[in-house]
C-alpha cells in the first residue's frame, strides 16, 4: 500500500508542477502588456517594473494553484485509467478509496498553504504594489479615492464606492457619523468628481439617490430625501498632506478585517463588503481541496489519459467555478443575502458534486 501511494503521489506531483508552470506562465504573459506600458508610455524605470512583477506572483498563484491541482489530478488519474491500472486494482478487490488518500492529502496541504497565501502574503504584496505605484508617480487629486474600500480620510465622512472609472462613479454610499445622533447616510446610483485643485477641494456630484436630512422639529431624527442631483464638497488639503496610503480590504489580513468590522459596526455601518472579503479569502483557499474531490471521479469516469481530455475537463470545471464565484460575490453585496454563505456556495456545490460523482465512479 505504501509503495502504491508513493507511486500515485509521484504521478500527481509531476502533473501538478507541470500544470502550475503552464498556467502561471500564461497568466503572467497576460499581465506583461500592462506592465510594459509603464516602461513604454510612462517611462517608469525597469527596476520598479521588476518589483511589480515580483508583487504580482503571489496573486497569480492564488488562481493557478487550484487550476494546476485540478488539471494535475485529471492527467494523473486519467493516465492510470488509460493504462488499465485502476481496472487491475479493482480486479484484485483493492479498495479504491485507499489510493485517493495521497491526492486528498495533497489538496488539503495546498489549501492550508493557500490560506496563509491569501491571509498574509497576498494582502502585503497588494499593498506594496499600491505604495509602489504611488511612489512612481500617480499624483492625481482623487487618487486616494479607490473603489471597494471604506475611505475615511475626509474629515467627517466615510465613503464607499463600488466602481470608479476615471471620474465616473457607480453605487456610492456616504456615511456621516454624528455624535449623539444617528449616522447620516447618502446613497447614489452614480456620480462624478469635479476637481478644483487650486482650492484643494473636490466637488462630488451625486446622481439619483437619497440622503438623510435632519428633522427640524426633532433634530435627533432623520428623514429620507430623494434627489436627482446632489453636490457634496470634500476637502483635499489634509489628504494631500497625508503620506500614508489607506488599506483597502484586499490589503488587509483576516485579523485586520475583523478589527475594521468592529470599528465600523459601532457606527452601525454595513460591513457586508468586509465580511465577504474574509470568506472569499478562505473559500478561495479551499478551491484546491474541492477540485481534488471533483477531479478524481471525473478522471475515472472519462477513463482516458490524453492530455487534451484532461485540459478540456479542467477548463470546464474552472470556468463553472469562477462564474459561480463571481455570481456569489455579486449576491454577497446585497443586504438580503448572507455574504458568508454566498462566498462558500461555489465550494460547497463543487465539493458535493465531486462526492456524488465519486460514488458513481466507484460503482461503475
């Protein structure tokens, strides 16, 4: 049994490493054009670009490790099937569950490594990338306003913007904590920045939304006021003087995200984006494990060892998984959906499907 497991583990590791190199290279090439533009169009020193390459690698591994695990599993067990080695083991009454232990163990180890990658390495690399980009010259007045993060650098306001394209904004939430009173909230479907650099201010034009306004009869209460256009003036002076770059949720470790949730919860601010980010880090980490669960039975049911079959099945599962993940992430941003359950749904669905297919493959 020990020799057999070592043999299977060797096959799996070789296939995994080859797949990892291929997928990482392909994704790496896809980012070379963007990084090359920094040198060609902006004249950035090659040394800076080299550091950006280095910071990019952990982010790529976050996706290529699960992809390589799935492809490696399909290739390794597909070859065992095509050479009739699985059939021979069945014929002598060997319990197939035993030969899958090395693969499942490898998937679990890689998932635990990915937890560390997502929680510690990637946030630091992502934050280092943003600091480096700031260092090499992005000094627009609105550069501090980034999508997908709670912006707290403007005095008296906490701002969350889902999408920023140039000066155009989508899905905006602005919170104004008030001592001894309920937090004032302004929401808008869209908006845009109108910078006034000579005055160190920026006008924020909000379109189609609502704002909480003070009830003159009862100042402790607020009422909703719908608007088509609303202007908010933000002071940039303190922001421009501040050298520290504020961390986005992607730049935070799980511990930092939990601390941020506690702070924002005291002001009764919706922390669903931060909860979603925590569970996304962990669920993505365990993609390797669930890919092992579905990869083994798919290889047994396909029963062929050609590399084209393995890569084809792998691509199909990967596309389905990440489509589910994007859908779950979109649903997690809605207040009536549990962000934790949304982010774990792709793993649960793929894992349960894998177990069902495994039972079918063993009986086949």
